[in-house]
C-alpha cells in the first residue's frame, strides 16, 4: 500500500538541505523514526496488539542532492516478538525548493501489510490510518528539526 505526505518548511532550500544532511549523518533520523513509529503503534495497542514489536532497525541511504532537490531512502522494520505482524516501510524522503524562502519536504513510500489476505483486510480497517498518522508524525518532527522549532508537547 502506498503512503505519503508533504509539509512546507519556511526555510530556504540550501539551508534545509544542509540541516537534513547533518540530521542524517548525526543519527537523528533514527530517533525521529522511533518516535513516529511509537506514535503509530500506540493506535494498534488500543485494538488489542500491545507490546508485540519494537522498531529496532532504521536503514537510511546517504543523502543524494543537486541544486534543485535532495533525498534519501529509508526503511523501517519491526522485529522482536510479533515483529512479523507489522508492515515494513520503504520510503523516499525528499525536499525541493518552493521559492526563495521555502522548501517542500515530502515522504512517499510503500508498505506491505503482513498476514496475506487477513493483513489486507486489517489494512482497510486500520493499518492504512495508522500508517498515514505515523508518516504525518515523522514529517512534523523532521520539519521541526530542520527549521529549528521546539518539539511539540
């Protein structure tokens, strides 16, 4: 299933690109990914799937960039007890200028619901909403980190 979202940053592209590079090099994508993933799986706990998995691996490719775009590939995986019950997300985090003082940050990806036909049914009922909320939380946190805004409470 496809998932994605975008947010406009009130910061110039060159500055945003450099800050994203620093965040990726410094491992901040791992923390933001874990926070967003925890936010999303909290919804699953409410429907009777508590504590089955924990995000243990985030893979990130090096930032590739030009003067007009920048991007990196991300993979999120859950493991541990019941880790196979959670989707794996493969996504591209990209940014592009949107004028002199604005940048668009986008995440577009795909996840595969687990458990075959039963997972597809669960996806229609709840997983797609969880995935969308998780992506929104991740992009919001990345936007705050890139722009230097304080964390949301």
